[in-house]
C-alpha cells in the first residue's frame, strides 16, 4: 500500500485496538470458564507442556 508512515502507524494501532476489543468481547460472550481455557492456549508458558500437565 502506498501510504505515508503516519497513516500506517495509525492503521496498525487501530487494528490492534479493534483486535483486543473483539477478543475481550468474545470472551464475554462465551463465558468465563471457556474464555480462561481458550486464553491459556495462547500463553507461551503452556506451549511446550504435555497434554496432561496443563491444568488451567
């Protein structure tokens, strides 16, 4: 895209903010238990644990 640097930074920032809002909004819709379990999949500390070790 042929945009100036200021526009690229603005679009990147807005994309991150919208992504966070959608993530947390989805968490509210699916419920607390499922959201905590889903969020633990994205925690880098849990990526290399075996299946039985993840108790989150």
